[in-house]
């Protein structure tokens, strides 16, 4: 197998990030050879609101990433998120084509196709279909039915749907730049690919990507994606609150927020929590000499952080999986670095929380190993996993079986772990 180029364009509310990776038979890890992040224009809460502005931002980011990689980007996976995302779990049943023989890959593809037959308005489109569990002749809990004998094959799947208009808009932006869309990937799912461990997925975990304009959520139960949602609130709201509360510009508010987050998180790492940073170091134009750092954190940032967790908590309740997530929350996205975000989550949600940093890459890694690029890196992880084959049918099949080898190898580990859980 020759080296293969896999590209992703992450269309966020704060930044457009392009990544070019090489999937090489000589390396297990994906090697990043091109990367760029450019401020995003024309995207609000994950939605394209101005095609021309988005196209210009993507063009800028793609060109810089191409220059770094020394390769032209012709195909790319594109992230999609925002409140237009919704998810549902659906069931498919088929008769096994040869009841005397074994269940084949074809039977599985037909069962999954049957699960796709849901009534969907013309304004919505399925962007992800992820099998959770199979049953053969009523016996459930099967992760891979191929090779088993039976007459009736059933599948439980998780479907993610998105607004057709938004998908078409993203397609337009890419095709205007001569890029073929290799597939839409829900940005929350992309982040999950980049930061979750297989053990977490098997035990039950919630991935939370706190971006600029939205917060994506993916819940994994028994190793399978089981719930997805996108909440229209993100870390930009914290910046807005600081701007209003301190009567400073948005640019200054952003500087203050990042400065406090970096300084206080760094101090926490060194177990030096006592000294508060001095905002004078920022040299911003407005007079902020009287501002108390404690007030900015406690009176302005914290209420918004609490609101973000309130929405996250509501989604977890809505999913009905609140009691099945012993691994807790893995928070990522740029907003996860906001000062006090992890601590507030532990208090409000009452579950373990860790920061999800995308580390499983090599190459030009320094800049990209940052929570804000989890979904960016996840795009090419997803590409590596699911676009192995060129033919459409096989591509679908790879997608259907994406987690099975992992499930198998981790099932023993999971059972061992479950013995220690309440
Ligand atoms: N070190 C940091 N400390 C605090 N906040 C940060 C830090 N780095 C980035 N952010 C914040 O993260 C937000 C951007 O996050 P991210 O890049 O994940 O968003 P996005 O993917 O462009 O948007 P979305 O996913 O919502 O469409 C901004 O509000 C920014 O202020
Ligand atoms: Mg994002």
C-alpha cells in the first residue's frame, strides 16, 4: 500500500482549520504534513451565514496548508455542527438471504439500509449511520454477526441528521475552490475520534466539544455512539459577557479571557494557585486598572460556564444514558481551556472530567496538539478509518464495521473494569 493523503477542513465559528495527513503503511500514527488555522468569517453557531465570506476563509486556510504540505488538496472531509444537528436511534430488520448458510456482509449492509428507512423531511439529510448492536434470531448484544447462522438479522443504529441547506452551502464553498467533499462528519464525532480512548467508549462516556459558537456532545455506550447533539452556546459567549461587563471591546475581552485562562491554568499545573495575574501586562487600550480579576472570573465568566453545563446536563438527561456514563465527561474544543471550566463541570455535573487533548499524531505536531484542533485532527482520523476502500459499497461496509476490532479486544478489559464499578 502506498502512502495516502487524507485532508480535512474544519469549519468552526471561530476558526477554519485545514489539515493534511499522510497515512503510511510504515507508521501506525497519522503523520501531519500540512496545517493551518485562519480566523473564520461567515459562520455563526456552526451555520454558514455568508457563503462568500466562508469560501474566502476556507481558501486562505487551504492555500496555506497546501503550501506547507507541498501538495494540492483535491478531496477533503468537512466538519459540520450546530443546533441543526439531531440524532435518533433506529432499528432495521432483514431476513438472512441464505437461511442455511452464514450471515454475510451483504446481509449486514441490507439490515443497516433498512434502519436508514426513516421518514425524514426533505430539509434534512442523514450524515452518519453507526450500528450499535445486532440481534440474530432474537439474541441481542452481537457486535459482528458475519459468519453466524440465523434467519432473522436485526440492527440498532444511531443516525445523525443535519440541515440539507447547510450541507449544500458547505459543499458549494468547497466545490468553488475545486475541492471534492469526501464526506461530512459531525464535528463532535470528529473530536471523539481524536481524544476518546476505547476503554472510555466501552465504559460509557460523554464527549463535549466547547467551541466558539456551539457545544457539541457525543455519548458512547458499550463502545458505540448512542447520542449526539449540538448546543448553540460556546466560549464566545464568555468573551461577549466580559466585553459587556467590563465595557471593553470584544478584542480586549478575548485577550483578557485567554490571558486569565492561560495564567491560572498554568499556575494550577504548578500547584501555585495563590497569585492572581495582573491585567496591566496586557497593555490594552482601555483603562482596566480598577478591574478585579476575581470579579471577572466569579461574576462574569462563571455564570456563563454554569449555563453551558446546565445545557450539557439537560442533554445528558434527554439521552436517557445518565446512569451509564461512569467515565464521565471528556471536554475539549478551545472553550475547554477557559479558566475554571473543568472544576465547574465536576461540581455541576458530578462526574469525573478530564481535558481531551488530541495527541495521537506525529509530524508537525507542536501547534496542532491543542484542544481547539481536536475536531480538525478527528476529521483525518475518521478518514483513515472509513475511507479505506474506493468503492462506495465497501466504504459503507468499512463504516459499518468501524469499531468492531476495537470492541473485541477491549471487551475483556471492560468486563474487568465493570467489576469495580458501582
Ligand atoms: N487557551 C485558551 N483559553 C481559553 N479559551 C480559549 C483558549 N484557546 C481558545 N479559546 C477559546 O475557544 C474558542 C474557540 O474554540 P474552537 O476553536 O474550538 O471553536 P470553533 O471550532 O472555531 O467553533 P465551533 O466549534 O463552535 O463552531 C474561542 O472562544 C476562544 O476564545
Ligand atoms: Mg469546533
